[in-house]
C-alpha cells in the first residue's frame, strides 16, 4: 500500500485503510509488522527504494499507525511524504495474525 505520512504535532503516522483494519481486527495497541518498500518524497515523484522491516504500534486512534521518532528521523520522513508499505502481520493481545 502507498499511504500518506501525517503529523499530529507530536509524531508521524499513516492511516490504516478501513478494509485492512476490519480484516485484521486492528485496535489501539495493535502492533503491525511489515517492510517499508520505498518513500515518495513530498512534492516529488522520485521514489527512494528501501526494504526496511518495521514493527509499529497503533496509537491514539484505531486507524493511526505511528512511526517511532527515531525511525522517522533515520528515514528522513516528513508530513506529506508517501510510504510504500508491505504489511505482513498484526499482533493483537499477544496473538500474531499473518496477512
């Protein structure tokens, strides 16, 4: 999926699409594992290709997958960028659901 990076003033996040939230029963506190395949920088069409694994948590609202500050900084992520993400699994209440 390609999702826009947003900023709520304290952290960066992407909004998880409804169909994925429903299918994987994602709630606040869920952890989502996958890979960052690439970054489309704000205002540009150039894609920075990566294959970096991630393990991020749904915080605040059930649709907000937050990117840890240190990872956002290391990747150079800013609000308005787009992330190409590959979702692999969701951990809910200690149980891992493979997608």
